C-alpha cells in the first residue's frame, strides 16, 4: 500500500501506545501499472458475488466477513482463478530459482564482460513480476463532505457500518485506504504526523489564532483552537508558538508515529478505529478511552485498512476514501493530491439532493479531471448516492403522474438524471480530452446508487441499487488491466531462457564488435530522429500555450477579485484568506471548499492547452502525433533493422528474438518515464505562478491589526498585478516548455543507455567464458509448460 515515507520524528509526550495498540513501521511505496495487452478473460475471472447480504451471509447489522463455509462455493465457481494463481506461483518460483543460480555462478567468472552479462540476465529475470493479481489498482472515492462516500464504500465491500457514517455531517477526517489480503486478521494502521510536520502545521495554527478587528468566531479560528487544545490542553490556544513547543502534550504520542490495530472480526476493528477516522471538529462526549483517542485527531495523517479476501472485490484493488477538501496541514494536503493522482479510477461522489440543487459536483468533477492530465487516471464516473430519497407525492406533482409508485418514480428519476449528467460529463471531458478517448465513449458515465436500499431492500432490488453494477465495473476494469500480463511475462522469460541456453556456444568472437557497432550506429541515428519527432510532437501545444498566456493576462484581475471579494454572509473569510496566504496560495477550507489562487490564475492557459496536452500524452493509439506514436515508430524501425541485420550479420534466431523483445522492454520503460513526468509537466504552470507570488503571500500573511483584511486584499491584488507586469505568465509558459525539453532529453538519454547495455550483453565474447553458466534446463522446461498452458487458454 502506497504511503508517504515518514521520518522517525520526535515527540513531546510519552511514547506509550494507546489502548494496547502496537506500533508499526512505515510501509513501502507501490508501483503503478501501465495498461496491459489483451488476454483471455476466462483465465482471469475475479470472484465477485452479487447477491448482497442475504445471498452470502451478511445482514442488515452484520459487519462480519462471508462465513468460511462459503469459500468452497468461491473455489467451485471460479476454478480458473485458482489455476491462474497456480501458474503464477510456478513462474515466480522458476524465476527466483534461476536468478539465485545466476547469482551463485558470478564468483566463477573473472571477465568483467561476463560478470556484467550475468548480472544483466539476473536483473531482467527478477524484473519480471509475476504477482500480477497483487499489483495495486487504486479506486478513489472523491466527494464533498457528507456526500456518502463511506456509506457507499461500506456497501461495496459488504460491511454495513465498517467505516464511520453519519446521516447529517461529514464523518471521515483523513484519507482512508482499504485493501484486502490473504491474512485472516482485520488491521488498521493509523499514521501520525512526524514532529517536524506537526510543528509546521502548529506555526500556521498559531497565526490563525491572532486577534484583529475582524474577531468574530469564524470556522478557521475555531478549528485552529480545537486542534491546539486537543494536543496541549485547555486554553493552550492562547499560547505563542514558542510556548507551545516547550509544552508537553496532554495526549500520549507513540515514538514510531504509527498505531497498529489488529482484530479478528470486522466489527471489533470498526469499533477500535472509528474514533481515529471520525471527524472531531465538533467533538461529542465519549468514554475516557475514546476521548483520549479523539485528542489525537489533529495528528492523524492517513489510515490504511486491510481486511481478509472476500468475494466482493478483486485482490489487489485498493479503495481510497478521499475527503473532498484536502487539509490545512501541508503534508496531509500533499497526500490528498498524491492519492488523487495515483488512482486509476475516480468516482466523483455526490448525493441526489446536491446533484440537483448545486454545482458542487461540477467543481469536484473538475478536480477529478485534473487527474487525467496529471495523474494515472484511466476512468472517471459520477456516482450519485441516496437515490432512494424521493418523496412520491412531490414527484407525482412535479411530473403530473398521479399513479406512479415510489419504485417506478425512483427508477424513472435515476434514468433522467443519468441522461442529463452523462451529457454534462461528456461535454466536460471533451473540453479536456480527445473526442475518441475511451472514457468519453464509455456507456456508463453516471451511476445512481442507494446504499440504504442495498441493505434494507424495501423498495429496490439489489441490482436496482447499482451497487452490484459498480462492483462489476471494477471487475471488468481490473480484468482488462491484468489480462495478458502473466502471458507477457512468460513470453519474455521464454526468450531470455532460449538465449541463455545457447550463449556458451556463441562463436565468431572476432566479428562481435563489428556487429555491435553496426547496430549501435543505426540505433543512435534512430534515437536522434526520435528526438526530432518528439520536438514536432510538442508543436501542437505551442500555439494554445501562447494564446492561454494572452487570455490569462486579460482575465487575472477578475480572477483575483473573485477570491478577494466575497458576498455578504461569508463571515470569517478574512481568516480563510490568511490561511490561503500561509499555505502559499492553496488552502482547503471546510466552509469555502478548496481555494487555489495559483491554479485559478493558470486556468485560462489550462483551458487552451488541455485538448492538445491530452492528445500528446494519450496512451491510446491515434492517427495524430502523440508521444506513443513517436515511440512506436522508433520501435518498429529498430525491430525491422534487427530483422534485416539478422540476415546480413548471420545472427541466430535466439539473439534476434532477444533483441526484438528487449526493444519492446526498453520502449516500455520510456513510456513509464513519460507517465511519471507527465504530472510534473502539467502542474508546472501553477507551480511557476506560485513561486513568483511567494513573497506576496508572505507579506499578506504577516498583516496584523486594524483593517487587516482590507490590507491583505490590497497586498495580494497589487502583488499579482506587479508580477503579471514582470512577466509571470510568460515565465509559466517557459517553465512548461522547459519541463517538456527536460523530459525529451531524459527519454533519449535513457534509450541510449539501455540499448548500449543490451548490445554489450548480446555481443559479449560468450565463447570465451572462464566459468560455466548454471544449468537452467529444469526452470526452462517449467516456463515452457506454463507458456503452453496460457496459450491454450487464449485459444480456448
């Protein structure tokens, strides 16, 4: 499970775990999958029961997992899943044993070329990760407070009150990740801010506590006071930052900054972790133990929950419950953005009442859309919750249909909303993505869900609640991403082993250098051609980028005015604005939602470049110029040359097949590099603007005393105007261009280094081995049998 790396940090308080909980070490980062090629779906069917609680042992008030006796049904229903895992484990064992043998053989060889070649083979074999069913696919539930994300997630995983829910207010206060494991225990890791991260937040909280002439009891000041007093006790909010740093916290803080909870049942874990997850901005009376835990809430960074495997969700899927507004703390807000950007699927969640009566969902959809341009997102949907909340009498009156019953009215309204919001979604998506993008063309952009009816079934059937439909959507997406991975890995391994078995018989050492140089010269020229093609690929962004800068210069005054001047009734906004300045122009307010001055000023540029940017970086095939087309053209040219060279240079088939495969692998690694740099490139506009406005934000944040709000407004307004006149938007434009050029250089440099390594390996003097290569015939035979089994399944 991906999580931010944490420093050990210090603690002002005692290092005493709370309520008998154990402490835990920081988890490691996960890798993110690229799209896989096609493989037989039947071979990768994922266990997925759709019967709801009545069908598999759950009840209205049940938090328990599916009874053990049902596991036999799971195996009987999906025997091919077990066979797939069996083949996966066999491949993994063969690769590990081969790598071990190669490593053990290294001391027998003294020639540097030979040692480097063996190391290359070992690394390539170990680089094939056959545990494809465990590779994570993140699904983000993204919505405003009180939208019902936790309630929906409880229904998806079939555990009714597992995550804390509330009928009237926001319940989840931090990012919560849920995944499954093969273990029998239910676990929760509560990660706390490090000492350094907390001090960074504390400094800002103290700033928000300063009194000025606008000293009414606003939300930002009240929440700052709650956080300070929770950690340091009553009236601590009146202390200075230096005084607070010298005080001992009134709550026990584990030195590891991580609390591990383990329980055998879902209900027990839910009871234990609830106080950590539940929003404590409006604290309620509880037991002394609960109150002790509740005092920790300002320090909680994120929560990772692991439950035993079930029939509800595929193994390897990670649900991320993302609070809709981010957080004042810099680290938590970074995690908020990080979690959105790593999600392969994003569900923008909002209730029927809000979807019909406001534009919050549009704002949230826009936030989610950024993940398409800057993150790993492949799929986005609008999930409308609480579809059962309908007054039949009101509906009859609105539609002039006197005899329609509640069931039919709900389904009719669901269909109407789907059509209306699907059109809105497509219109929004097509402003940012090519019109033939898969997500734009998919049939289901909107889901209308009722978690309450999923459990109660008073009006709607299980299928009509669309909870099973969402599960099926997950299964299809998961299968599409995973299928063919195992076959691809097996094919790669086959080619590598074929080469290994013939390496000692390689002769003609005198011609090896000539062969290597012949291919190296050709590939070097093709890499130079690719560099020019990439430059041409970026041309479609140039004109929109310039036009966007012109638009931004025309509209910036209106943009900044919208942030600085609020309508009557927004009491306390002055302190929100101060929080914005303290956080360098970006602040997640519970009252005014997410405020990002830097991004707002850059929006005219983003609106101009989004279509071109999406086209250039798309992973789908296209007739137009994209980075993928450039790389594919390069790959095809190299592989064609290899085929021609195989005849001309009398290279054997094993060498030829290996070089072709390694070309696929090297180009695939370049595609991963592009995906990794994509976010930084897209966000470079707002980052450049933020950098130019830093002094302006710092000056405004220091304002005290009489007329503080008006003076802050003046400083920000004049500061933005001054930086625009100094070329702020032009610098943002150059920053994006610079990032594109850096990526271009990184791609070509990586290709040069990788091809140099593979050519040196293939054309090493293997006929002059000073030691023996290990016998890998047994492992080769195992992998051949796995390959045959997978090929047979594909044909079937």
